[in-house]
């Protein structure tokens, strides 16, 4: 499969954890990021689609409640100051 070289920015603690995980698995950071990203994104999108098929679309209020829970746990932080490239 062809690969494309990209530049990304990560929080220092996220980068440190990713490097440690990649090292434990005997992988390069690039290979680890690739392996961790692809199934997680696809699995997450499939889970949301399945839930919405059974329960209807997620409402803005439900999204706000989920954001609050994730923010309180220190994950899922929205970074409005960062723009997607």
C-alpha cells in the first residue's frame, strides 16, 4: 500500500505515550499510528451508524452532554484554536 509522508502535531504527553506503546510493540511510531488510527476510526463510525439506526440521529443536546463527560475525563477536548489542515 502506498504511503504518504505527513507532518502532525501532538500534545507532548500523547506523543510520549504513543512512542512508548510503539516501542513496546517493536514498531516505528509511523507504523503504530497507522495501525491504531485506521480501525479505531472505522469502528467508531460504524458504531455510531449502528446506534443511530436503532435510536435515531444523535441530537445536539446529546453531543453536548457527551462532550461534557469526555472533557471532565480529560479526553475528547475540542481544540478550537487548531485548524484541520
